[in-house]
């Protein structure tokens, strides 16, 4: 989970909990092609949410099979693909600046460079990027990545712009093995559904990602099984509305809760997280899976968006403040110690001071461990853009956002302070950012912990760590002993994935 810093909170591209930092573009590291080399290379840069990161890994796999190598950087690449986000205007502005830069480079010194736009901006703007702005050679929407090799060849051979922004009701890329280039070999993303049918009034995603569809169970289980065999210790299963996952399998419905349960049977040492869940689909069945399966982490990213039932109605979120608070209470009763993060929007259409105050009071009632907070940004074609008025002045949006951010900072700090003196089971992710002498990892509840590196402990190991101190973003601890998840399962006593193995740790 990323720290709550001004940049991350006020100006993020992605909302989803993401240890890598939401605001920066991510480049896939260099890799040799999996098919016979075609002598050409591609540089892929990713903006936006975790689904885009996972999609870039699919694109790398599709191109790798056709002999493409992944380039280290744009300087050495024959093709640059930018996988884009359209969620807020700022996210698009950033990509547009990047495209202008690449276009200038092509014109000045690299006339053969092919520039492609993938993802949500490709879907939203379609041929506008080609025809009006003449920025790119290729526009490919999120359901058309299998067509990329053909489109690249066509553009290369003819010099004509190539476009495929067809959305699909079926495509889940179920048969493709992503090239895991964006991971540390310990945590991986696994996409299990695509698209969104919810049509929240503010949101562009249903337009850019198309209709909701779930990936077959067997292909998900087989991908996770391969990750376990390859030594991975954590998967985050992904979907725009991940907990509405549902497929028919062997004549029976498999729900998201059932899917998680089945994934959890694959290994006692694989932590399971998911993102992003919608409150309407957070069933008791799912909460019981959290309770009963020790590897399903006690953490839910459960975006509320707003604290006022009237605003939630205008947002078309399909639940009220009371429903949401009941849900949080029920989750805490079923899964003691469960942690929550959320997304919040300040300054939605018609938001009054009193309605804004309800967001603050909901935050007080829930006390989130983390939050991603945004000023409302009107998106073309959405229900809000067509039917409501974006009438909260920018300065007021900013003021309200600042109040939300300040309150969340207090809550995040308090949630850290509460953990000081306790013990946590940490999955080691690698050296801390500051020093090689320290290790970094996350708790079951998704809190980052940094502690002095003991001899013999490596990335991918679990450790019991005593929490001695904290900053607003990180827990600071001391190593107690190595452990396994099986050793600290609730069946072994006490608090889940805390130091339950031997009662209290010494
Ligand atoms: N599928 C996820 C969210 C995807 S978008 C979900 O339903 O929770 C991530 C977050 O961006 C949203 O939760 C929302 O808080 C924010 N967001 C979406 N559209 C926005 C807009 N037009 N302006 C500001 N924030 C927005
Ligand atoms: Fe957007 Fe709502 Fe779908 Fe999330 S659930 S992707 S906010 S429409
Ligand atoms: Fe952005 Fe598309 Fe994800 S709009 S948040 S990249 S689904």
C-alpha cells in the first residue's frame, strides 16, 4: 500500500491500492521474446490502474509470442506503446503531453518509430488521436490486444494508421499467460473479470472497458497454480468490479466468494488480495471466506465515494450511507481486525457544505486505514456530464479535498500507532527503499513494515515482526523469527496472521 503523500492523494492516476506508486508511469523491464525473434523491439509504458498493469503484461505476452523483444527504454525501441487511463482529465493531459513529446521525437530523429495508444484513452478518443491530432500511428482498445501484431505490421508496411477499438462481450484473454515483467517474483496480478456494468454517474470506465464479463474458473486456477509453482507468495485478483465475478461451472454458479475459496485451496502459503470491490457485491458469504481462509487477507478496498445518501443517489452508486455503514459493521463482526481502504470524491455535482460534512462524518465512523481521494473531474458522455451540472467551484473542490485528506492522514497515523507494541506477520518484498540493511514487507492488513535485515531472511519469506514505532506511512519493527502462514493460521490460535503460532511472541 502506498503512503499517503500529497502527490499520491491529490493527483493520482489510479485509485487501486498499489505498492508501486500510482502516479508514475511504469515501464515493463527488458525481456527476450518467447517466440523466434523478429528482430524488432517494443517499449511499453503503463498509466492508470492495476488492470492496466496486468493488461500490459498480456500485451507483452502477445507480442513476445510473435518474436518481439521488450526494449529497456524508448531510445532503443522500434515501437512505443502507451497504455493509457481516462479516469480524470489530468490523467489524460499527462498522456497527451507524453504523446506530443514522442511525436516530436519521431519527426526530428526517428521517422520509423511507431507510436501506439492502448487502453482507456484509445477507447474513449478512438480515431481522434489519429485524425485530428495526428499524434499516433496506432490506436488499440482494451479488448483488441490480440490484433496488435497484425495492426503493427499493417502500419509498418503501409504507413497507414491502424485502429481497432472494438469492445467485446466475451474477451477475457483467458488462454494467455501474461509475461510477469512488472513484479518482484513474489506478488502478481491476476485478472479475473473485465468491464463494468454499473454506470456510476461520474465514471468513464463502462465506456472504455465495455460490458462486464468473467473469466472461466479453470483458467484462473491454472494461472494461480503456475504462480505458486514459480514461487509466488501473493496474488491480487483484479477486476473493475471484482466481487461481481460470476460464472457457470459444471452446471452451478461460481460466485466471487467461491472463487476465492477455491484459490485459497491451492496453497497454504499464498496470500490472496483483491481489487476493486463494490459495496453492493460484498456478501456475507465473501466475509465468511475472509474469516475461514487464513490466506485470504483481512483487508478490503471498499470504495464508498461519498458519505451522503443523497449524493450517492446522484452518483448512482445503488447503496446508501446506512447500508455501507451496516456492511462495515457486519464485516468487523464476522472478521475481527479487518482493515478497510476506500476511494472518495470531493465536489461532485451539487454537493453542499452539509453533504460534504457527511463524507467527513462517515470517515469518522469507519476510520479507514487508507484512502484514495480525488476532486471530481467531469468526464464526457457520462451520466453526470449529460444530466447534472459540474457546479462546485474548483477552489471549493480543492478546499473540501484538503479537509478529507487531512482527516484521512490523522486516521492513517492513528491506525499505525494502534499497531505499535503488537506483532505482525510480514511477507518480505525486498530491501527497503532507503537502505539495503533493511527489509520491507506488508502485513495481512496491507500495512507496510520496515525492519532491520536479519541474516538469512529473503524476499518471499514470511517473518514475525514486532512493531516498535511508526511514521504516518510505515510501521517500523524488529525481526522476531521466520514463520510460515500455516504456522500462524487461526487454527493455531489467536489473531489471524498475527503472531498466533505460539500465542504471543517473544
Ligand atoms: N472500479 C472501481 C474504481 C475505478 S475508478 C470501483 O468501482 O471502485 C477509481 C476511482 O477513481 C473511483 O473509485 C473514484 O473514486 C475515482 N473516480 C472515478 N471517476 C472519477 C471522476 N470523474 N472524477 C474524480 N474521481 C473519479
Ligand atoms: Fe466506475 Fe462505478 Fe464501475 Fe467502479 S463500479 S468502474 S466507479 S462505473
Ligand atoms: Fe484508468 Fe481505465 Fe483503469 S480509465 S483507472 S486505466 S480502467
